[in-house]
C-alpha cells in the first residue's frame, strides 16, 4: 500500500482533538515529501542532526516534533526548529532546554515523559518523581512551556495491560491539570500511542499519537 493510502487510513481513525505526529525518523526527505503532499504537516524525529538536516531541506510550514532521547549536547541543534520536545525525562534536561531556548530567544513547548511500561529499559519519570520535581521547582522556567505528558506503553500483545498503562497516564495527567498546572490552560497535550497501540491510546484520552511504521512501512537503518 502507498504512503498516501496508509496515511489516509490513520488520519481517518483520528477523532476531533487528536493530532497525528507522523514519525519519519530514518526515512529520507523524499518520503516525508510524499506525506507532505497529502497534507500531513507534523513530523516526528528522534535524532537531532537528522531533524536539522530535514528542516533545512523541506518546506518551512512543517511542525517538527522531537520524540527520542535527547542528549544535552544535542539540544543546540534542534532549538531553533523544534515545535515540541516530547521526551523530557529529567530536571537537568528541562533546565538545559530552558537555557538554550533563552539564548535563541524562544519559548519551546515540552512534554514530560513518564515511565508507564513494565520494561525497565524505557525512559521517564515515575509519577512520584514527577510530582516531586514539579513541587520543588515552581515555575522557574521562562523559556520552556510544559504542554503536557508523554508515555510509551509496554511492548506487548496484551491489550488489557496497554490500556491499564495509558489509563494510569491519563489519570496522572488529570491530576497535574488540577494541581501543578491548574493555572495553565496550555497544559493540554497527552502524547501516547504508536503504530500498534494508537487506537487504544485514543480511547484512553490521547491528544497526540506518534505513528511511524503504520504509515511509512519498515524503517531503513539509521543514517545519522
Ligand atoms: C519510533 C517511535 C515511534 C513510532 O513507532 P512506530 O511503531 O513505528 O509507530 C513513536 N514514539 C517514539 C518515542 C518512537 O521512538
């Protein structure tokens, strides 16, 4: 099936209020161009230099989301271009993004990543670590805007398990919305759901799904 057809099928499945981040990591710019011609404008990348190269080569109305693990020494590559950083998993990273955004004269939208899966290898705050971090650092950031939360469910076929994890993240999102972020209506994004579980994520309250292989097919090897 063509990219256009698969993209269309995913877009059709999105209710109002849910946006698609088409995960284009490792794919060449021509592939992104195909999705762009079909009207897709939000793309997700996981390597800083790759995002920069694609930004430079592609139309400027694309909204670039950084969805991977961000190393502090790579922040500078993406700060001028990135619309949203999904994977903030430490106070230190948030503070570094704030510092670079200040230098660039920008305010950068960020999502805090929570660890909701069973696998130890996945990144993110625990719910308690996140509460503590927010309580200890009451709005000291002037150049990052925390727009919501992000999480990845366990890599399993057990749909009940996946639902339970997404539901826990949604519940935590509602909690923060009425506590730490009660005065910030822009805290309104919940990034959860990938190719194999985006429909479950939508049912549990996702506002941003990050879908790659379901649209673009298997990823080529990393080039950066
Ligand atoms: C690669 C990636 C995706 C997309 O995965 P698919 O299974 O191809 O849809 C989504 N989120 C994150 C954080 C990723 O790294």
